[in-house]
C-alpha cells in the first residue's frame, strides 16, 4: 500500500505553527487525568507564546464532569481577562 507522505503529520511544522499563534490559549488539565498528565500539559503550554496552564485539583480526564463549577469558573475567568473570541 502506498502512503501519501505529503499528508503525513509534520511535528516541526506543527510546532512552528503553534509558536506563531498570536492568540491566548488555555490548557486545562485534570490533576488526576491520564491524558494529558499535568506535566505533559505544562510541556505543551511552552509551545504557545500566550498559553496559560491550569491544573484542576482532584479532576481526572473529564474535569467538566468532576467539578463543573470549578471548570466553569476557570474558563469564565480566562475569558473575562479579555480572551473571549470576537464574533463578527
């Protein structure tokens, strides 16, 4: 079977794209989550120039289910700091 190499994932290109992203990025990881683990999320955050990492205490892979109130407050606070997307 012949592979289409032009459509293959290019890690260097992906890192360059993330580094050039001029937008705020919120990475929210659950403290007990399995993917990504908080230390991996921290590494990912370094790839974005305007990243903010939050680790939700006591949460697993689905922090919005583990503590919906904390999750909502975290996202709302991020958006309130001027990170809300503009529409129009």
